[in-house]
C-alpha cells in the first residue's frame, strides 16, 4: 500500500533496535512519575501551607515550569548544566532529571486539587483531635486525596509516556529513537515512523481504557 513495506520490522530488528529504547521510555516514565509525585506533593503542601515564605517560591516554580514547553526545558538543561558543572552528564541522566523536575509542576496541581477536594470538616476534625498540620495531612487528608487523584495521576502518566519521545532532541535512546535508527539503517524511515505511531497509539489507548475502567470502579465504590 502506497509503496510501504510494513513487514521489514521483524523480531531481530525489534530486539536489536527497539526493545532497548522501549525499556528506557518505560524506565523514564516510572522514575519521572514517582519522583514527580513526591516533589509535586511537597510543592502542593507548600502552596497550601499559607506561609508566604513557602507559597511564593512554590508558586513561581509551578507556574514557571507550566509556562515553558518541555522540549525547551530538556534542551536548556542538557546544554547549560554541563557548562556550569564543567562536564557532560549524559542524555539519559539529563532527561531523567528534567522530566522529574518538569512533571512535578503538573503533579503538584493534581495533588493540590485532590487535597482541596476533601471537605473542610475533616480538616477541622483532625485539628479538634489535637493533630498537627503534618499529622492531619499524613493520616487523614492525603490518603483520601490520593484515592480521588488516582485516575488523574494515571492519565498524566500516560501523557508523560508520550512526552518521552521528546528526549530524541538530545539524542537519548528512547522508543522513537529505536524505530528511527532501524528505519535509517534499513532504508525504511516512513514505515518506521508509521509503526512507531501505531505502537504509541496501542499502548496509550490500552492504558487509557484501563484508567477509564478504574475510574468507573472507584466511582461505584463512592
């Protein structure tokens, strides 16, 4: 069809070029999700603390990161940090640090919205029991908030997986890079990009469907 040969991509090519890129994309997604949630939770708590010394820097960080395209942050970090520290840090490590720092801003807003979704009465009940702010958050608010946030957090993780293709700009060997390399070597760049798009679609659509089912189950429990 249209002169395309979609059969060129066999298991040998997949194992040689694509699998390693896929594993790095998954690894980057997992690390960026976990690191982003941890850092994002801290940023959300800072913004909700009511103390200006914490609110102002957290707000500047979150709004600043969300106002800049991810690919620019990736390029800035990859190009500028080596000049500051005096040595290169590698594309993969640079991508990992950048994704954690960038995604934390988005996870922060999700966590902040989740915390604010908990009724104020439960916050006051914790205070009435003599709990500190930290105890209230740890024992009462955050467990309920994270349950409410699970579908949104998973959806953001799917978007994060799609965004991992941007590390191609700094030469990191991700899933897209694997397909691109195979396409160039075997003279089939159009087929390689088409198959890469199919793989991204199948993975992300399947995960989105699972998140939708999970959201329905959580909604029924409520």
